[in-house]
């Protein structure tokens, strides 16, 4: 099986999540994007504890596209340091893996 990942990006709002999702799916960097329900995030930023409402975005793709997805996210995301993390998909149904492969472009 090819190496697939889920990429998690917290966005400040649904509009930002939608722009990033559209760009990644349109460019075939991700086969699917899930825009999740808003969450409350608490984090340390520049020495202070902050609280913000955020919208999680989950992108499903090939591991080889991680750097290209990061570049697309940084271009469209308003945060100075957006959270972009990936989790390896260690097991997937073969039909799902085939779909992920077919809906993302071949790595360069």
C-alpha cells in the first residue's frame, strides 16, 4: 500500500478552511477535505495564554504531498504560524486506499 496521511490544520474560520480545502482538492494535493465543527483552542503564544475559536480541517492525501500541502496552507492561512500536522494512516481498506491514490496526483 502507498504511504497515506491525514493532515490536520486549525483555521480561524470556516471561510479559511474552505479556501484551503478547495485549493488542495482542486490541485489534487488531497483527495478529500473535512471541515469540522468549531472548537475552542487554548495555547501559549508569545508568552501569554490565549483562547480562540478555530475550525479544524482534515486533509486526506499521500505522504509525498505533505510539503506541497504545507506550502498551500501557508499561502492561504492568516496565522503567522499555522498548525499543520500529519498522522500516518497505517491501515486502510484497499478500496479506500485505491480511491485516495486515484484522486491525488502522482508525486513529482
